[in-house]
């Protein structure tokens, strides 16, 4: 069977490798933590299964907050701090709130940037199909085979599509990319290199 954590890991590695901001790379790293927690939950049993489930919920909530930080660079730090503080007590609320913020950003930018439209549609289709499979798995008697594995494949696809809106956010705030931040120490050299960097970006 195709298991979810390994499938989602492939999508996660894409995020870690291609992100150009510290916030984006931090979110990619957090998704590796989500995969590790998911594997822990799936292999656990007995009294450890409840702990594994909580760990799974907590890492998802924490990662969702870091995704919001990457998509909204101007978000006040106190909002991210509140999301992290609330995670152990209300992980579903934290995850849902951050997911809505991400979906809103993705939809809004897809109307403004035609290059995002295809990815946004595929992302939405994967989410809708994933929710349908989740409902089938929850209600099926007897258990329908491969539903859980298929849900995870759709989750990996939906997560991979987020890469496009993250790239769009990096283009909106080029001054926050790691390339732009690695400037010489003197103020004059910083200005000159920033101007040269902006000119290069405009040519591309």
C-alpha cells in the first residue's frame, strides 16, 4: 500500500529545496516534522496511540501557523505567537484558522495572477476530493480498501500546489528573500547591491 507519510514527504522536500525566504524554508522544515509525527501515529498502538494522535494534531497546527507567516510576511509577530501558544489547547481551531487564511490568499492571488489559476483549481479539487474520501472512510461499513491511502495522496497533491502561492508571495516581497538579505555590511554597498539586484529581477 502507498502510505501517506512517505507520499507527503516527496511534496515536502520540494518546498524545502525551492523556498527563497527564511519563513518559507522554516515552514518546509516544519512539514518534515508533520511527516515524522504522522509516521509515529500510524505505527503506534495501545496507550501510545493517543499520544501519537495528539502529536500529529499539534505538529499540523504549528506548521499551519508557519505557513501563514510565510504567506503574510507583514503579519504582526504576536499573531504567530498566539497561534503557537493556542496549539496545545485548540489544535483544530488553529489549523482551521490558518487553513482559511491560506485558502483565502490562494484564491485572491489566483484572480490577480493568472499563472496561479491552474494550481489553485488543482489544489481546490484535491481538497474537495480529500474531504469526500475522509467522509467515506468515516462512514464506511465494511471498511472500503485504499481510501485512507488515497486521501493521503490527495493531501500530498494539495500541499504541493501551495508551493505556487508561496512562490508568488516571495515575488511580492523580493526584499525578504535570502538572496536580498545577503548584502555587504556597509550601508552604501547595501544600497548599490540592492539596486543591482532589483534591476536583475526586472530583466527576468
